[in-house]
C-alpha cells in the first residue's frame, strides 16, 4: 500500500478536549503488531499515512490527560467515501384480477383499463332468457344473446348496453368508458457520446454512459428494469434502472458481462428483454 495523505477535521464534542491521539495500523488484527502513533490538535488535519499502513483509529484527550475511548478502525482506502447503496431486486408486478382497474393520470384523475380480452355482462334482476342490446363508440345498435363481449384491440371504448328478458323487463341502460392496453412498452438505449463500429463490433470508452429510455402509449411506464450476468455466473435478479446505473456499468463485473433491459407498464405488460454483450479490452494499441 502506497503512502498517502487524507484530510478531515477533528471537532471536539466537549469543551475540555485539548488533543487527539491517532494510531496507524497495517492490518485490522490489533494483536499482531505495534501501531504507529501520532498526536493532533482539534481542527483541520492532513494525516500522512506511511507506506504499508491501511487502518487508523482516533481517541480524544481531555485536560489532565483524561483519555476517551478509541473509535472503530477506519479503512484508509474507503475513508470519507459514501458507501454505494445496496440495490434491491424488484418484485414482479402482480396480475390485475379486476376486470376494470383505475390507473391515475397526470392531472390527478383516473382512467379505467380493461384487464381481460372480454367483458362478461351479468344481469342484475334477470336470471335467464335475456338479450343484450348494445353499441360501441356510438356505432350501430346491435343485439346479442351472448353475455360475453370481445375487445381484442388497444384503444378507447365507450360501451352502452341494456339487458332485457322476453317479457320486456330491463335492467336499464348501462354506460362504461374504458381503455384497452395489451401492448408492452418499448425500451431504447444509446451511448452518451458517439461510438466506433468495426465489422460487427461496437467499441465504447469506459466512461461512455449508457442512456436508457422507455415509452408506452397506453397505461404508462411502471419501471425500467435490468439484470446482468458476469462471465461464468448466473443472471442476477432484476433491478430498477436509474440514471446513475448507466454511469457505473464498467464496475458491474470484473470481466465480460451480458446486460438485459426491459420495461413493464402499469398493467403488467412486460417487454421482451433486450440484450447487450460487453467485452472488456485492456490492451493498448
């Protein structure tokens, strides 16, 4: 381990603190060596870490040489650095069980979405021998004896219908406005700066960030997710893609790896994952 300097401030938590003792250690096993000890006054300090030393700890010294407790050992290499947040795998969106579900919109209202391919009309007061008079989106009125109505295509729908039996008894006119969305989102990605392509291979610099964007014309994006497979390992669970994720790709695996990206909308429609293969080249030309 090379010699280095680290900067920090020693801020007393009591008025009678007059000095600090600092011990430098080569390892975290305190029984195997004798530490190198230095003294420092309260305030800003530039601590010189000699070659071979990787840990240090501090304790305060008050008036009349009263000493406090030692801190835990600090690792020189990670001191002052914010720990990288631990990513949590995302759970699969549960399948919607209600036939019509409300999805919030940007203006605070909600739109109804059909979660199945059919609507089954269940009469309220009529038990059998009924017919349904209906129309869709203001079209021609039609009559059917089937309780099931198909809506296979994406789009906006206004369904008007009335159930009547052979005696002319009716449940009254019912009106439902809803949308159908069975198309998954589409994820696109590109690199922040132009890449170099030769034959079938695209070359990028380690600091060239990957930009990822998802679009959905129906219920809207729930999340962009990703997973990766380091060379020789299994695929990880899925994680939520964030802007900073594209900046840290080079650190995901020590060697070559495969990245999969996909999006999910708010109804649970899942995109087929898109895959990118990364091969690290360390040799200079």
